[in-house]
């Protein structure tokens, strides 16, 4: 056991404690952390005086200001490190009864801080205090994501706004600001805490005034019914600084959600609009029925008809010719916000466009049935008119459904199904031939849920082996194209919405996972089949013994 060294004389006990108290209060950190930083600084200064090889300790009493300085030595039989070890004879001079294995203290006289030592000690204390302050800031803000906070603009750097939050600083990056908003140093500004990250230079608090959740929180502050949970904002979409849409629902039938958000003479919504620099806000009633919600979301345009394609996640909206520009909005703003609000891709068509599209689809499907089923135009048109869109539907629909169509009997229905199956087989054979020409392995075509047509698509993308498929993530394989808003015949595409290699085949995530895991199965088989090094060596030895 190490004995306690006597106190070393200090220049001014009260001054040390006063400094520790002042720093702790100013930086809002625990006084014990400042005391610890001082002890560390004194230890470093003492090592610089007596030698870095020594194990020197310092202890500053936070109540009395007493400072103790000592060197720790281990008692050993034979000294190998004269700076940290001492023999039994020398140890007993310092402490009676010292034996091998004990640690004893060798009290050191107080040190006088020279200019360089004082500067070094000051740097150590500053660094320790700064680290403690950063940790305190991170702990204070790490769980406050999604909260609206008020601060003062401290400076603007390269378009990014640095905000003084009182006990920390936050930054509003250029892409999270409201466009064309004039911000000056000293302005009070409200913003949303998006996230807090721990960085080497201190916690980084990222703020936003452009995020839809900022608008949600502002409404919660202005509308008591939202704060109390009586009204809920189910969806929100923003074009920052220009226009926004929110879908609201009331859980109290006696309260109109739209009227409550607007307020008396628009007072509530105007308070939010002013904070968002004049951003126009459309407040619409939310509905569980997607078609109804889409109609509401496209206000003020009038909608004639809504067709929902659940598999593709797309919505086709038909509007009168004179409502087209209103439905699309300036630079596509209205339909873009409606698409974000409903989380679906919305295609806007006029009545004339819709009629032309239906006629084109009818003609194309009629020709397909004529060519593939070898039937006349009348019968092909009959199938299309009854809602059949593909050979698969004709081939595998219950025969009774075909035979109940006016003009078809069981014999004709059976023949149609046989021809449809033959046509599908021909298409499969053609795809298989093309797949082999592309060099796609048979093992790839044999994967679960894989068809020859899909295998051709993989081959055209340069994926020809099991390893090629196994290296993909599930979303890289089956993710659908992103559902951004667009006009019909809009051929523009970007990397953001190209989707997975097989995204056009509407595979589920579960099916994609099965395909990926099946492609990776041979990796684990190879591991199981490979003998361990020791086993392999023993087999070689046994073979050698047999040869002898």
C-alpha cells in the first residue's frame, strides 16, 4: 500500500480554488473536472522538472486547496528501472516495514512554474476544460433531434449560417435554409434540430429551416389542438420559401381540422407563413382513401378521374383540358408537392390524353392477342374488352371465367388457354436462347423466382454468374424506380430513380432476399467442403504412409 505524502506548499491555495470555481461556472462543467485538469497540468510540469521517466502524481484538495506532489516507486529485489523501482533497503528508509511488491511514495518539494512550464500547464487545463465542455454540449443536445430551438445568428460563413444556441453553436447549411431569406448577424432565428453528431472538433449540431418537420413543429406551437393530439398532421410537403401542403385529420368529430389550423381570420396559419418568409400553405383534409386524398392534394385543380396502380405505386390522374396547367402548377410545383404528400408517383393526363392512351393500349393488346393466340380481331378485342391484359392472365385464369364470356364456350376457352401457354413457352425458349448467347450461367436462371426474361435482363446488365448476383444488395437487385412526379411522355431520367436491375418486374423484398441468399449459398458450401489445415495435413500424411 502506498502511504499519503505530506502537503506541498502552494503559492496561493485560495487562488487555485477560485480559478477552479470561476472556470467551472463559466463553462458550465463540474468543478471536479477543472480540479482534475489542474492536477494533470501540475503532474506534467513536475515530470518536466524531475524527468519524464518518473511516475509522478499530484493531488489538489478541492476544499482546502492543499496540493500534494509525490513520486510512486515499486519495491523490488533487483532494480531494473531506477526511476520507477527501488530496492527493499532504500524503501525501508522511506517507509518502515516496506516489502517486495509494495508501492511507496517519495514526497517531492513544490515546484516553481517558469514561463514555459506555466504556459504548458495552461494549455493542458484549457484542453481538458474544452473537452469537458464539448462532452457536456453533446450530452445536452444529443437527444433533442426534432426539436425547434431559438438562437442568435453569430456569423455567416460560405453561405452557411452559424447560430449561437446559448450553450453551444449550431449550423444551418445552405441547402437547409429558406431560399432568398435575408439573414443578418444578431438576428434571432428559429430552426429545427435535425441531428447532433460527435466530431473531433466538438459536437456538430445541424439545424434546418427547410425541412417539412420544421413546419409541423411550428403548427404544433400555433395550434393547441395539434399540440394536444386532437388534430394530427398526417403528411407534409414543402417547396421551401414558395409553397407547402399539409394533410390534417381530426380525432374529434366536432372539430374541423382545416379550420382549426387556419384560425380566426387566418391568424394561426399566418403566424407560420410569416416565420417561413411568406411560404403559401395549402391545408387539406387527410383521407385513408388514397384516391380521395389525391384529389384533395391536387387542389385547387379539379380532378375528373383517379386510377391507382398499386403494384407500380403510381397514380394516373385525369383532369379537364382547362385544368391541366393548374394541376401541374408553375414548374410542376403543384403535382410535385401532391406526389410528396401522397408518397406516390402521379401522372397528370387531360381527358384527350387519357382517351388517346386507352385507345393505344386497346390497339396494342388486341394486336398482341391476334399475333400470339392466332385469333381474329373480333375475338382479340373481346378479350381486351373483358379486361385481359397479358398472355399469363389468359393462360392461368380459371377456365370458367373464360367460358362465361359471351360468345365463348368451354371448348374455345380451353383452346385459348392452350395457345396462350404455348405462346408463353415460345417466349421462354427465345429468352433462354438469348440468355445463353449473353453468357448467363444456368445456375443463375435456376435461382428462386427467376425467369428467363429476368436472366436476360441480368445478362444485359453484365451480371452473368452466381457471384455477380451474390455481390448485390437486395435493393440493387429489385428496387423499383423512385416514385417522383412526372408528366406523361416525360422521358427525363436521372441516376436517383433508375432503381434495381430487376426493378421493372415488381419483385417483393422477400423474393429479392431469397434470390440473393440462394446465389450466395455456394460460398458456404465451399467453406464446409474445404478441410481444415490440420485435417488436410493428416490426410496427406496418411496417403504418404500408404504409399510406403
